[in-house]
C-alpha cells in the first residue's frame, strides 16, 4: 500500500466522523461504500468461524450492535 496517497489525518478524521453519524438503516450501500472509498483504502473486519459457516454480510447499525447475515 502506498501510504503517500492517503488523505491527511484531518480528512480521515472528518470522513470517520461522517461515517459514525450515518443512520445505516437509511443510507444505501453504494453511498456508504463511496464514503469509505474516500479513505483511499478499505478496512475490513475479520472473524474466526466454525467449519461450514460463512458471513455473507455484516453491518454495524448502532454503537454496540452488529447485524450479521449468513
């Protein structure tokens, strides 16, 4: 990864604050993805799953709740 292409830390903080303010029940996946792309990299969570399990989709909707689709 070329870290020189990353936005300034102030811009990263601004983008993160915007993402935190979104109501994920009302924003489209495309809008969310485009905002994340402004970071110039896409962070992703990882998980250890038991055999024959997989995660199809995971969204954080509230501070302490994750919605998992499998």
